[in-house]
């Protein structure tokens, strides 16, 4: 009997974990294809800050090496991405021109780092902290430049800032709120955390609204709403994520803040499912 064609768009943690579960239950049922935008196999994104902090290496955070895909009979596309999803034809078009048909499609497109829509956000030296490639850019900058600013005093921003201190940089965390990690901590706890991190070498600019990133080709600093400025050769933005829904929107699936799914993770098209950070379920986007 001919196998059903199952295509996973997104080679991240949630999507590949889904494939592992499917293979465990019905290993012979599907002919599986996975499409990954990054050049790496599946890896643990949560561990990126450990690479910055010199606690681990890229190789050590790979959860499913290339050999695994081969052993499981999975067709893998990396350093490529889906650009069009056509539910009527049940076809996916990739950046490099390939066309892949499916019986069942799973969208695991994850999230994009939110970049402040301000002047200078496209300068060299302004990066997000979301992928291995982002981490490598940050580490390369840390080996050449001295002063870094991290915009965002949430968990990921603080982890990035600590990693940059460990890389030998002079680091200032710029945060819009009056205390750190305000989503998780109350004011007293946030201020205790700040005191502890200051002892570890971090600097802070609290209650600061970034209005402009300074520089001509490469970033030279930040300008704030109160008229003050901060010198910086590297700016890391860590102010949140947005579900990646562009494929789903183009395919005219139901999309709110994320791709809307029911209790079975089915989208408004019964042949297309979605999982992970890109999903909105009963009005809630869960992020991590």
C-alpha cells in the first residue's frame, strides 16, 4: 500500500518531537519530508545562552543529527524554506524552486524575534537572539568589539547579557519597565535580581524607551526618549517573539495572533495541522 505523504514545515523542537511520536506509534504509515529554514539539523534552542556563556558547544545542543533523518527514512531540506502553501493543490513551494506534494501537512513554523520598528534597526551590529546563526554573529562581534547593549530585561535578554559579560564585553541591559522580568517577578524580587546581576558585572538602564539606533553603516549607540544616549558597538534585541503565520495567512487558514487550531491541533483545513509556538489554541498563544 502506498504511504501517505506527510510534510513538516519547520525543523524545530516542537515539530520534530511530533515526528518522533508519529514514528514511535506508526513507523511505516508515512513518507515523511521535513523542511528547515536553518542550515542545521534539529537542535535545542533553549541551550543557545549556554553557548554564549561558554558552557557548551553547537555540536552538543544538536538533538537529532543528520544521520537520524537518514536512519528514519526522512527526506530533509535544510537552508531552505517554504514560500507558498497551496491547500487546493496540496502543494508546497520552496525558496529554491522545489515543489512538494502532501496528503497531510504540519506547520511548525515557530516564532520570529520581534525587532523594534525604529530608525537604525537594520544597521550592522543589530541582532536578535533566536538561532545558532544569531549566536555566532554575537560571538563574532564580542571577539572584535567592546560595548554591548541588550534591549529587553526578560529571561532571554538577561541570559544573553550574562553571556556577553562572559565573552568579555561591557554590557548594559536596557529595559522599558522599572524592574527586571516583570512578567515573572514582583518589584522587590526584580530589584534583588538586578542587585545580584550587577555584582556579576552587568549594568542597567531601567525605565528607558529606545527611540533610535545610532550609526551610519554599523551601530554606534542608542538614543532614548529622555534625550540620553548610550554608546554601543553591538545591540542585541530580546523584547519578545511573534508567531510566524505568513504561510498560513497566504493559504487562507484561520489566523488570529497565531495559527488557530482545535483540540486536535487541526487548522481550518482538515489536511493541515499546526503545533508549537506558531499556534493559537482557544484564544491563547503559549510561546514556550
